[in-house]
C-alpha cells in the first residue's frame, strides 16, 4: 500500500510531466519514434510492392500469396501481444530497441531466402518485431508528451507511416524497373533491413518512460528523467536495471485485470483494430491478388499504385492529426471510419473503368483509411492505465491481426468472383469500427481530449 507522502510525490512528478511546455526533447522524440514507425510502414508495404515479383519467382497462386501475408500477420499478432506484456513488465525502452533490431535482422536475412519456406519463416519473425513496435511505441509516445498535445503528437508519429509506404513504393518501383525481378526483390529487402538497423542506433538515445519508472517504484530515476525532459535534453540517462521480479508477479495476469475492470475499453480497442486491420490490409491485398491478374499488369507497375496511395495516406494522416485535439477523439475516429466505408462503396462502382480509375480510387480510399487508424490508435491507447497500457494495446492489435490475416484470403476468394463485391465487403469492416465508437460514446465512454493520462485511468464505470 502506498503511503501518503509517496503518493503525493508520485502525483507531483506526474503532474509536472503532464504539464511541461513542448520543447526540443518532445520534437526529437516524435521524430525518432516517427522514423521507426516509417520503417515499420516500409516493412509492411514492402511485401505488397514485391509480391508480384515473388509470384513470378516462386510461381505462386493467389492462395500461396495469401499465406505469405498470413505469416506476416501471425508474426504481428504474436509480437503485439507478447511484447506488449513484456513492455509493461520490463519497460518501454528495452522493447522499442529490441523490436527494431529483430525485424531489421529478419528483413535483411529475407534478401537471402533460398526458398519459399525460408521466406515465410523470416516474414513471421520480422512481423514479430513490427508487432512489438505497435505496443511499445504507442505506449511510450502517449507517456512522454504533454497532455494538451498528446493526441496530435501520437498522430504525427503514426503519420510517418505513409512516408515509409511512399519510400517503400518508390524504392521498389525504381529497383524492380532497373534490375531483373529475381534480383530486385532481394535488393529491396536488403536495403530495408539495413535502414532499420541504422534507425535502432539513433533510437538508443531515448530514455525510459518516467510513468513506467514510477509504477516500478523507481521515483528518483523518474525525477531525473523528467528534469532532463524539462531541460530539453535527449540523451538517455545511464540508469541501473529495473527490479523486474516484483513487476512480473504483479502483472502476469494483466490481461485478466483488463477484462475484469476495463472490458469496454479493451473491447473498443479490439474492435477498432480488427475493423481497420481487416479493411486496411484487405485493401492492400486487393491490388496484387485481384487487380494485377485481372488487368494483366506487370509486377513493376504495382508500386505505382502504392505511390498514389501513399500520397493520399499522407494527406489523411495529417488531417487526423489536426482534428484529434480540436474536435475530440470520438467524432474524428467515427467520422473517418464511416467516410472510409462510404468511399469503398464508391470505389466499387468505378472498378470497371480501368487501371487509372482504380489508382485514383485507391488513393482516395487510402487517404481516409489511413486517417482512420491514425486517429484510432491514440484514442484507445490512452484509455489503459500505465501499468497495463502496452498490454492493452498489444491485446487490441493482436485481435486486429486476426482480421488482417483472414482478410487477404477473403479478398482473394470474393475478388476472384467480383471486384466490386470484395470492396463492399471491406466497407463492412470499416462500418463496424464506426458503430463501435458510437456504442462507446452512447454508453458513457470517456472523451480523452486534453485530459492527463492519470485522469483517464480512474476506477472505471461498469461498461467503460
């Protein structure tokens, strides 16, 4: 049980952290986390860009391509759920450094994959690394920035995703156009792995989350880091390893605690992530699995579709970042999800107009889809208490990756019979997310705009 003096000290430290003025530290944190997130996007988008080349090299059918994507999503699910728990036990910093190294090494090794089985195993491992990023980065950025800027800062970090997607598409297009397809995809993976490992070197300067340190009983370490943050310093302080044994025992049933005390919050996170992951990755699988064979396009043309989509995504992401702290989380998220569903129905109506119309339709839908998930992550990530934040994010993302793994198979099956029907199916996933937000708000779900994280973690009501 915490004594009054200790509780007062914790409250003072947390209040100081929440009310700091934005300074050089916060800007660099956003840039370094954003760089890592861009590389995650690079990794995720990379497989879609080279899937046409892999199809030729390994003589794959649509089911085999779906299995490559499914291996990747299975890795994401394992990484998000497993490393989310580890991030709450051992700290954010250990996980967001290990995640970059893990998927960087796996991606670099993919360039030398001798056969399809090895490629799928390496995709699984790289997916675990990226899944770890989902939990650790979203928890860390929410805990390190001032309350009044939390939504915008989180969204800006996530908005590096379309930047990474654009670079992946551009690189894949240039390399696949300049080199033989059998060599080009290997070069693209090698470059992606090298860039990821370089980013890990820069990220090592970031400190541990003071909120996590306070939860671990390391108040003096937290005080030192908060002082350095207030001074705008970015170099990580050398600290002794955390006393983790007590935390392992305390948090081993973290998911059970969330289910018992925060079921509405966990349900909201799981449904939002399931809806966006099913819809978003289904949309990206739609191009190589359905569009490419139907229009008889060469693999080198596929990155052009992703380039157009990345431009749209960048616009959508910045729109979400500007709205979260202005009009609130609920309205922004529900509006984007609903708009994405309607845009997919409109996209379905123009699929018979040729490659140009499909490219424009994909760019518009990707604009709205990216704005949707960039708004959704800050919304549900900040609702979990600090001691369980990464576990809650990881559990939500893990549920979402189930939809992401199934979606390519559904898109391939339905799309082989009707392109418009596949897009209408994806619209249904996004509509599910909009409904989840409306139910959350109707049942008294909290609006987090402008509130400190500690205000959001008060004893929950019956449903939220």
